[in-house]
């Protein structure tokens, strides 16, 4: 067993660890450290929260978030198609046009229904 083969892996681990640890150590040494009661409180902003953390959000927030994820994932399906465009030929091109047509119809429908309005 030749240990020279493992040298690049060991070097990679050491450099990766150094890149993660050295900035933390430098920040701890050089950074200011002036704690007070407000900074040590459980809230990161330094003052008490105004309302209960379990307050209700408007349902439109969730609707916009879900629609964003939906359309983002559908657009992500276009990347593999773009990479293999020459291999899929005309049939693949027509299939993507149908996919985009359905996507556009859904987008126009939700726009007309006011799902994207935040007022």
C-alpha cells in the first residue's frame, strides 16, 4: 500500500479545514468583544420582540412562496432539455413548446386571478 496516493486527499482535507477555521480564529482575535445585557439577550437584534413569535401570516405569503417554487422548478426542467437539444431533435422541441404553453397558460391564469398581487 502506497501512502503517496493519499497525500492529495490529506492535503485537500487540511486546506479545507484551514479555510474554515482560520477566518474564525482571526475574527475572534481581532474582532471587538463588548458584550452587554442587550446583546446577550435571546433575541439577536438586541431588543425584545414586539409581538408573539407565533403570529399568523397572511395566506398570500404562502401562496406566492408556493407559486415561486412551482415555477422555479418548472423552469429548472428546461436546463436538461437545453443541454440535449441536438439529441432530442424536433420531437423534443415540440414537447418543450407544449410544456412552455401549459406553463404560460398557468402563469396567465394566476396573474388574472390576482394570486401575485400583494396589496
